[in-house]
C-alpha cells in the first residue's frame, strides 16, 4: 500500500499546485490517516501553505486495492486540520464530490439516452426508476467569503438546526466546511471560492422565465456554497426538506444571488419565500423549491413540464399543446406535482387524473419532449 500512498500524496500535491487552488506546491504535506468508504480507499492529508502556517485538511482517493490511479476524489476546502474530526470531514468532502459527479453523470446519460437503469430494467421503464436523489444545491454568492456565525445562527433561528457546539466553538476565520448529523441524515455545506465552471449556472438561469434578468445576475457570482444531504434511512421527502432548509439559510448570506438546483437558478429571495411554506405545518411541502415548472408556446398551443420529480422517484410530467392560459397551466402542473409528492402517488400509463368529479384527464407515458427519459403526458 506504500506505493498507493505515495501516488495519493503526489496527486494531492499536484491538485493543490493548480492555479485555481494554492497556485503552488504546499510548503509541507504529510499523510495523516486513511479510511475506506463505498469500497474505495482514501488518504487524509495535512498540509501547510507556508512553513509557519497552520495545518490544513485535504483528502485523496478513492483507490481500489493495489491500484495507484484514483477516481478523481481529490479535494480540500483549505480548512484547519484537526485530528479529532479529520476523518469525518474528509468523508463528508468525498460524499459531496461523489453526489455532485453522480448527478452530472446521470444527467449526461439521460441526455444521451443511455441511462443503464432505463435500458436494462423493464420495471423501471414502466414505472420509473426506483431511485431518489441526489439532494444537492448550489447557493451562488457575489463575493468569495461567507459569514460562518450568521450561517449557524440562521440555521438555528429559522429551522432549529443546531450545529454541534464543540465544532461551532472552533475558530471560524478560515472555516469553509460544515458537516453534521440532522435526525439521522448527513448534512454538508462547503464554501467553494470560485464560480460554477463553464458558465453552467448562467445557462440554466436563462431557463427561469420567472426571473427576467436571471442570467445577467447569475453571471456576477464569484463563489458558491455546495450543499448536500445524504438521507441515510430517511425518506426522499425528509431529505428534500432538509436540503431546502440548508439552502434557505445559505441564501440569507450577504451577497447571495440565487440557488442553482433542479435544472435552473431560483432567485434567492424567491427561494427563501417558498421555503417558509414548511413553517405552516409538518405536512406542507416546499414544492416551488424542489420542482422547476417550465412553460413555453408552440404552434400547437402552450406546453409545460416539470424538472425535479425524479429526485423523489417520480416521473417528470408534461402537458403538450394545451389551450390553457400560461398561468392556468403553471397552476395545474403545480397541483399535480404537489398531489403526487404529498400523497406518494405513482401515476401510470393509461390512467386518468382530475381535481373534480367530472374532470378525467388521460395520462400517457412516453419519451419526454422537454425532459430526458420518459415522462407522463397529461391531456390538459
């Protein structure tokens, strides 16, 4: 394993030397431990920017037994190294990176129409994949710093989420990562002092017809808070609620611009307003923060679609060639999505749906028009 450790230290050093990170090799770096996660092996490193500086935390992996090529999980938030919780924080960083790339891989597979689950699982083709998540959001900031104390205070004051006292009491000057347990779920928040790469956030902000200048505003972001929830044994609904609470608190940071999730960017104030719905009762759902409702015209009439239902194990929904007014179509998509999620209903091909005794709208499941994979088409 010595060769693997040496390879990991070399990879960590090269990653830190990149111009987007330290921009130079660390003054000192040492392997401080190792652990296994998801049947992969990881190495914990402590390093210094300068010889007189403090030790900082980094992680590199994952490695298969005997291999010296890692899977790309090399990361550091340049947070102070503390041997008491180094492994916990390293594992949290790995989980965030893993969730992020799993989401990107799934989106790319669906875009190409090569998603393995859909191809190989007939049951998944009929009823939708029995998968949920990932639960990841990115709060875009106009500056490259966060107010750590305010973030902890907002989590507690708005949502009664208390960051562990022993961690909170640590120096917050260079704090860039939060990782803690909330009712059996792992919550992780990480400040990344760089924009979302390749103009991805700007392109997706342009999809939000409710935010006229969204793309221009999002272009101003200089950093982002990557937020992730690992459900553990909890339901997708509970994980989704927790993600919204975390993103709501992060959206109260000075300079917060918007929240990139569900294929679009929601304006920060609008996101926070929708999150307040959960305060009206334990059964209330922040659907407007979970699901993006797209509306667009065509020669055949108005069209609409959802983006975000698959995170809860449900099919996306489309309405094509409707004569309804845009506002009515938007309201209908919202009502159907809320009903499906709040009642945990699975709509199926050949069934009907309606919100009155006389309304019976046929449902068809087929290849999506505005969404990847199959979708449910409702004749509204």
